[in-house]
């Protein structure tokens, strides 16, 4: 299976890879995050969006606290909750990947970034010296995989495998390594 990597390409490029058959699947997404018509797996990846902050910056207790402040985001990603809460006061500072924003936070090149909880928790667990904190869990979600309609992999097979992995606990075992 050819999987596209969200850390190395923008969402627009990923979308065209899926539509044009250059990739079979993109996982860890939700329909409201990407444009296009795909075969969607069941929701099975539990996570959340967090506002991460550099230690020493003012605490963020609500999305309104980010009004007018530059926030690390990922190029091509949509952030419906932030867009709704902040409107034109949502000031994006786009990077190619979430990990880029985490590195900027660590280096003191930005104060706030929108990250996924699993990713941030994993990095904080691996390196206790990281001076970044989680200020606000602003959304919880269950992510899915989007499969190209041009994929040669029968989607019914994909659904069956994922459903089996959910039922037998393999999905939880895999993600427990990162939490």
C-alpha cells in the first residue's frame, strides 16, 4: 500500500495524490480537514487538538485568548474550531508539519502552536527537557483514514481489517505506545 505522509507534504499535495491515485490512503484525518471525495474508514484514532505553549508565555485558558496572536499551524490544514471561535483574529503561522511547529516552540521562535495531543505527549515523554506545556485541549476527535477511490486495494478489505483491529484491541495497543 502506498501511504502519503502528512509530515512531509501539504494537504493540497496529499489531496491530489489521493485523487490521482499516487497514494492509496491518508490516515489520521477527518472529512472536515481535507477536501475531496474518498472512501472513509470508521473512526478509530482517538486524539485531540491542543494549544501548546512555550514555558514562560501567558497561559491560554480559552481559544479567545489566542485572538490576534500568531499561532503555529500546518500549511493546508483547516482548523474549524479556531476559525469559528476567532474568525479574522485567527492569525496563522504556517509550517510544513506539526513537528516543525514543535521545534519552533522549543527554540523560542514562536509562543503558541496547535498540535495533536498524542504527538505532543509522545515528544514530552521522550524528552523531559522540552520546555513546552499543554495549555488547552480545545477539541477531542476520532480520526479516520481516507482511501482513494482509485486505489487497487478493495475498500471492503480495508474496512474488515480495521474493524477486526478495533474489536481485538490492536488499535488501542498501537496507540498506547504514544500516549
